[in-house]
């Protein structure tokens, strides 16, 4: 399987070349004919091989996508053991505040953007810290980067 994956793109190129040979045309005396018009078995064989190579190409593409999806799932499961699992506990507004903190906004900028009072913002921040079991912004940012 690894050898096939290594030459994945070559299957499509080979299929295109074989198909081109099978359907190549030549014109003479006002007539246009297939170059291999006297050899229909060879034309059929080249087209069949081309279709087989295209099928292998799509099979390998599907395998690669499946492997990537599995890797993404595994990584997300590993991350869910940390802060990410606690993020699900945040309310929508707390998540907005969390994202603004991560983007480097000050309390004043967050209050302006969300149209909230300082006491409301501090309540949100304290709830975020409590739910994520952290003490300050620096810790919040370092855990988010991990």
C-alpha cells in the first residue's frame, strides 16, 4: 500500500497518457481517423487499463482522506483531555470573552466590543477562570496554545 501511495499521482498521469494514445487521431486526405483504427483490441485494452488506473487513483485518494480524518479525530480526542473539554462548559457569551482575551484585547476593548459593563466583564472572566481551573490571562493563553 505504501508503494502505491508513493506513486499516487503517477496513476492518473499514466491513465491520461494511455487514453491519449488510444484516442489519438490522424488526418489525411480530408479524413480524420484514429491512429490505431486497425487495432480495436489495442484501443479497448488501453482504455480498460486507463480506467483501472483511474480507479486505483480514486481509491488511494479516498484512503488518504480517510487517514487524515482519523488523524484529526485522534488529535481532537487527545486535546479534549485538557482545557478543550472544559470549553464546552462555557456559555456563548463567556466563549466570546474567552476568544477576545486570546486575541489580545484589553478589558476596555472587550467591554466596548460586547457593549457590557466592567462588572459584567469581570463576572464573565471569573467564571471562565473557574470553569477552566486557571488563575490569570497568562495561564489562559499558555493553555490555549498547548
